[in-house]
C-alpha cells in the first residue's frame, strides 16, 4: 500500500499537567511527533507511564496544557469540546480495553450507533456488513451481556471500522482477553485496518504487538524515551540514528 | 459509635434511610390519625348520645339495674313536657331535669342574655335556677333574672341555653327547651303518676366495661326500656369514615411499598458495591458470621434514627393538625394505645426486614471466588427468600393497618389488582414506543431504548409514578369537586337560619323584615303537626312489632307533615311513584287517592311499605292517606327535610304553619330581636355553626388526601432516585461513550430529556386514563353527573414535568461524566 505523506495528526511538543493534592503534577511532557494517513503507531511503556493519558489527548477526549495537536491540519486541541466531538465522530474510532458496548442495545444497534451519530445513510446495511466481517452475523440481535469477551471486542471492532475512520485509537484492546482471543482480535484488527487504510494508534505494553506497527513511541514517566519512526520521517533524529545503525549493521 | 455513622456516608444508604423515614412518617401518621379519629368519633358520638351507654325508659330503672352501674359515672336525665305561665301567656316547653353529673361528655353552651355571645359550662343549673332557650325569652317577653314557675316551684332564670351537647339536631320537638336541676323536680310536682316522661340513665365508662354491662343489662330489660351503646351508634354513622380509612390504608400501603422498592434498589446498589469486599473477606478466610457482623452488623442500628425521626414527624403532624383546632394536642398521644405506638414503630422496621435484609444477606452468601470475577454481577441474583419477603410484606403491613378481615381483604385485593392492572396497562405502552421508535429521531430512539430495554427498573418506576399521579389527580379533583359541590349546595349565602311556626298572617311582616336586612329567603314549606295513630287500621302501638320498639319515640311525638307537588331536589324516590304520576289508565294529573310519600329510613323503622294505609291525628281531626312512594333524603342538604310529604292540597283543611330558611348577612343580633319582637310566636334556629363544621370536615378530608398523594409522589420520586443511583455508573459510561463516538453534549442532554419525558409522560398518560376511568363512576355516584373535565386533569402533565426535572437533576453527574473516563473505567 502506498504511503501518503499528508500529515493526519501533528503533535507539537505537548505537555499535560494536573493539580494533584500535593501541587502540580506533570503527567506528560515534550511529546512531539507526526502521523500520516494509513500509518500505524504503537505507544508502549510500563504501567503508569502516561500511555492512556496521551491517547486521551490525541483523541481529543482531553486537552493538553501545553503544545498543540493538529488533526487534518486544523488545530484540534484548540477547539471546544463539542467541536472536538464532532471532529472525532467524523474522523476517529475507538477500541477500548473494556469493550464499552451499550448494554441496552443489541449487536446491530451497537454497531449502528456511531453511524447514526454521524448521520450516515443506510446505517443498518453498513452495520450488518461489518458484523458479517467480524463473523458475528448469527448474533446480530444478541445483547452484549450474552456475548463472551472476545465476541464483545469483535463487535467493538465492527463498530470502530463501520464509520470508515481515518484514525483508529486502540487502548490495550487485548487487555481484557485471554491469549488466544487476544491474538484473534489483533489479527482481525490489523486485517481490517489494512483494508480500511486508517491510521492506527495502538496503546499496548506488549512489545510483540508493538512490533506490528510501523512506528513506535516508548514512554517512561511521561516522557518519550524511545521513538522509532519508519524511514520517511527524516527530520526525526533518533530515527535517522537508528536507521544509520541498522544500515551499518547490515 | 463512628460505626453508626459510617453507612450514612453512602448515597445509597442515605436514600434508603430517607425511604424508611418517609414510610415511617406515612405509617405513623395514618396509624395515629386513625386512633385520633376513632377516639374523636366515639367521643362525639358519646357526646351526641349523652354517654357511652344509655338506658332509656319511661320510668325509673329497677334498683338492680342501678346497682349494676354503681361503680360507674352515671347521670340521670328526665325529659318531660310542661307548660310555663307568665303574665297570662302559656308556653308548652320540653323540660329536662339533670343531676350534678350532667353532662357526662361535652359542654353546654350558654349565654347571659338573648343576643349575647355564648360561653361554655360543664354542668347543669344549680338548684333553684332555670336555664331556658332563646324562644322562651322571646315568647314570654322576659329576660334573664326573671323568676318562672314550673309546676308549683318558682325558679330563677340564670342563663340562656344555646346548645346542649346531646341535643339532636332534628326538628322532632319544636317546643322550646328548659333545663332545671333534678333536686327541684319533686318540688315542682309535675311528676304525677300519669305524666309521660323519658328517663335516660347515661353511663360513662371504659370500652370493656360498657361491653360487659350492656350484656348484663340486656338480659332483663323491661318492655319500656331500650339500651344503646356508643358502639351501636358509632357503627351506624361511621360508614363514610370507614370508607375513608380504607382509602387511607390503601394509600399508606402503597407509599410503604414504593418506599420498599426504593429501599430494595438502594440496598442492591450497596450490596453490589460491597460484594467484592465480601468476596475479599471470604478469600482471606473470614467465616460467614464474620462477614455478617462486619458488613451487616451496624446497618440495622444505623437505620433506626431514620425510622424514629420519620415516625416522630408523622405523630407530630397528626397531633399538630388535630391539636390546632382543639387547643389540647396532648389528646392525640393519649388516644393512641400502646399497640398503636408499637405498630407505628414496627411497621417501618418490617419494611426494612422485608426489602433490605434479604438483599443484604446476599453478601453473606458471596463466595470467595467473587474476588476473581471481572464484572460485578453473577452470584447476586434474587432469591426465593427475597420474593417471599417482598410478597409477604404488604400482607403483614395491611394486617397491621386494618382491623377487620373484610377490610384486609379489600386492601389486599386492591393492591393485587393494581399490581396486575398497571404493568399490564403500561408495559405495552413502552413496548409500543420501542417499536415505533425505529421511525423516530436518533435521540428519541436512544432514549426510548434506555427505558424499554430495562423493564426491571422501568416498570416499577412507571407503576409507582402512575399511581402517585393518579392518586394526586383523584384527590385533587374529587376533593375540589366535593368542596365545589358543597359550596354550590351551601353557597356563601346558604341559609343560616331556620324559621318555624310562621302563620299566613305573619308573611307581610316577615317579608318586609327580610327585605330590610337584605336576607335571602328560601321556599316556604307548609307544615301540619300530627301524630301517627293507625297503620292499616291497626293502632300503631300494636302495629309496630316488638323489635321495632326503639322507634316508639317517633310515635310519641308530633310529627311534621308537609305537602308538595314536586319532589324536593335533594330527595330521591326509591320505590313507588311520586304524587300524581300514576299508572297509564289513571288520570295523570289528579291524584286518585290520598297519597303520602314516606322517608325510607323511618319507613324501615316502623315497618311501613308501599300501599300501607296511615291515619294521623291532627288538631283538626283525622287524616287518612296511603303510602305511594318511599324516598331517600339527603340529610346533609341543609334544607328542611320531611318524613311525610302529602300530595298537594291534602293538608288544605288543616292548621297550617310555615317553615322556611333564610340567609342573613353577618351582623348585629338586634336584627333577630326585632323579628322576634314583631313575631314572638315563631321559632328561630341558627345553624351557622353546624354549617361551618360540615365545611371544615370536607376541607380536612381533601387536605389529608392531598397529603397522602404528595407522599406517594415523593416515594415515587425516591424510587426514581434509587433507580438512577443504581444505574448511574452505566448511564455515565453510556454518555461518555456517546461523546467518544462524536455525540454532542446537546444530543446527550436531549436523550436525557426525552427519556424522562417518555417515562413521566407514559405515567401521566396512564394516570389520566385511570383517573378518568375512576372518576366516571365516582362522579356518577357522588354528584349524579358523568365525566366532568377539570383543570385537575392537567395535573399529571405538570407532575410529569416535575419528574422530568428531578430526573435531569439527579442525572447531572452522569451527564457530566467526561469521555476520558472510558479509558480509565477499569480503575474505578
Ligand atoms: N487526572 C489525574 N490526576 C492525577 N493523576 C493522574 C490523572 N490521570 C492520570 N494520572 C496519573 O498519571 C499517570 C499516567 O497514567 P496513565 O496514562 O493511565 O498510564 P498508563 O495508561 O500508561 O498506565 C499515572 O500515574 C496516573 O495515576
Ligand atoms: Mg492505561
């Protein structure tokens, strides 16, 4: 698949500070990177390193205290909450660790929900199509409570891809699943992602999973300690160094 | 001690405590209200009767009979007719001789002169004194202080009688009353062997001794004696009150059950949150007993203050409301027996036992494995015990509230009917909405799904809201209709005086006087006095069977006979035909025979039926007639009512006087004096206090039902709050998800609005339908009219808006849940 150089997500030197009981607390600092269409980025790091915080900022669920996030070349982080929500609805999709299906809605209704929110035509047909792709056509009228964890996450995948997002956020999508189910979900995620051409931001602490992505950010105590971006981002020093290292090794 | 307060930090516990307090409030209020009403009722009945037991006879009771009463408070009352003479004027009066114990109950209202304000007195006149009615003063043209001769004894008038506590309000005896001390009776010499007297031996005593004595006395009553106890009398007149207490019990039971539902929901929420802790304790090796004491031990003690505060407020309300009119609030507390105190305390605790304890006990059953479970559910399913407890609670509560099996059955039947009818009515509504929602806008669809997909919560909520709205609407509407009805029947210018003994020649003077004082006159009724002498040719004394002997007093008195061509508006024909309306072959206008229409109750008492021939003795001779109809009379109408109404012209040859009533604006008593001065022979009755009392009762009843409705509404809102509290987490998550998926805040707000509008709107619709269905027959019965729409029908809509507002208020937290929380929910 040809890489598109158009920057989709531009993150310039953002930081996040919160007021804790013992004064100001810095959760993130000096985060800086660019993600283009169709690219995939893995964010790794130990627990508490700020991965989820970063994801929340990228998806516009929260705003940085410093720096700027641009989505489609417009200042995403400067928008109001509702404006961010509608941008998000038009561009982004989510896969959560805890699935977060709506308990009162059956599989079909859950998958239709973001389509309806975005006001798409024929939401039911699109949803059915995606449910079929994740292999759950026979459970279309079932409610989340009657599905296994793996099945629920498949519904979540169908829900995420149904809106044909340009940017997909996944926060430890296998975190609540056993190994076998987790692997199936990951395979499905990458397979669907490849077809959709969406950019992917995957938070995980599984190095193997991270290695499936083109780019890699490693966080430690809110700072990037390792940034491995694939070749084209030449302005990025660490990547160049790595690249040089790599090529000198071969 | 701090353990006692710890549960109070939890919102669910606060809610539970509030629900218990409300239930305790309602239960204790109704229990004490009933105690108070019954007490008052028996006091007022006893007052009207003169005592708790009355042995009436035409001569002194047997010494053995008096001996049986020796230990008790007894008063002897002797009524007889006599003639007063003053300056050549003769006046027939009803005299009453009373002893020092009279009156056993109630107070006598006296005045110092003809138009002075009345004051109360707790005993009869002293020897040598005489109390007389206003009319005596008017007719004999005398004043207080004058000495009058009763028989051979001269007595000095020391006061004017306005009202005796046991004076019945009828028009049986139109002779003015006088009261003297029985010590003077012998000296008057009026008690010869032939004098007709009615002697009443009245007794005041405890309920239990009255029951025993009446049984003893009943064994050997003389033929001339009758026995009546306060229970007999109360039973007869307590019908409406019983009806009222049935509805009050039903409402309180519903309030309790709604509070029970709130308690159950709040407890479930508490238990769900603590299940992990229980599992953890178990995994650490804690025994069930240890789990129980740690997690449940203080729970029960912590709810006690709520029960006590609620109960105290309920009791306070009743004694306050009842005391305010009465000036001695303490009587309420005294009216309640220890059993009632115990019930007021136990009933709310029963609610806790039935709705909280079984759920709480689920904590003890939590297995250690719970700690390993990801999600909070599973092992905490409802059990049979919970179901059993929830079903038996209403039965036990109803048992505590009602005092007869019949009433218990009625209350439970009504509850069961509501429990089946309401869900059956409301659920299809919600399901239908769900089906129809496919064509509605997105927020509407999402909102309706939230309701239709959670029947376990939506249905109880809907049922309770519907009930509350229905009760409030019914209470409002029937209350206001009743008041309106009373007001139209008793407009502000309802007659407040009755005039008797008007003669034809008095009319110009009377009408002139009315005009001069802007008094409003009512129609005039002709009156002839007569005594019933034969029934179907048989003298009444023989005709009236032995068991009907108690009705003899009707026979010993002059009855008031009237004639009319049209049926009075407040009367209703039960059987037979009204005058002049006869069968086809008879002439339709002119009565073919001498017709009389008889009031149903007196007909029953005398054993009269249609077609019976009656003969009356009047001042002009004999009056023969045939019963052609039996009538029901509305005694509350404050119009003159008559036992016997003859066809028109039947009384043409008799000595006719007239009865009428009129409304006189508030003002100077001298106006009446003027009238009496010009027409000294008339009898003037002031019924203003009677009127005020009647309106008071209606106002209080509708206030009470409004209070019950408000409590019902409040408990329904508690159920709503408990449901929202329990579902708060899920709602918050759903809202956050909508935001994450690109939903605007506006959309989420709209969903909430629609959700609550649908919920409360469905309840309002249900309430409107039910109240219309209920009002139809109610209106027919109460007001002889079909459906009447009133502003009250809009009440459910107003309430629906209030509920929506409360729901939105309670959902604020869930509304504000940031989408970010979705990423972190596993840690919360
Ligand atoms: N609102 C907040 N206030 C204070 N501390 C926070 C807040 N949100 C996150 N943190 C802290 O920031 C750090 C990073 O959290 P998070 O992004 O969830 O880490 P990760 O997802 O990598 O495990 C953690 O130490 C967390 O406790
Ligand atoms: Mg995380």
